[in-house]
């Protein structure tokens, strides 16, 4: 599963979350996934909501352009980002793609 994948709906982003972190933010790349620390607990969708909001803020796009595709109850998640290309996403998140 690649970190960034181009699809018909936009760009598919693989993410691995660490809930209940002291500070929310991107912590690099691990196992072909963007490592994201979230301060919210993984209860009642709180971590998923924080993840979507954080990525939208970092990418400087509206929240409606970021949607959770799979992994709702898992640490590994896949999100679709619309309105940006893969290079823009990589540069805004300060990650390198091959």
C-alpha cells in the first residue's frame, strides 16, 4: 500500500495514527504511511474527526475536501484528498514521495 496514490476521486493518502498524544501533528513517515499524532482518544470518532481537521488545516484546504475512506476503527487509515495533486500534498506535509 503506497503512501500516496492517485485515484479518480483525488489522492489517496495512507495514514497511521497515534491517539492520545500530548501534541497533535505529523511525525514523519513509517511503514509507507504518514505518521500522525492526535490528542483525541479513539472514542466515538473523536480521533477520526481530529485527523480530518488536522490534515485539512495542514494542507490549507476545506475539511470537506478530506474524507476517510477506510480504517475507521483502526490505526491504519486511508483518506481521499480532493483538489490537490500528489506533489502539492507532499510538499505541504513536508514529506518526500517517489
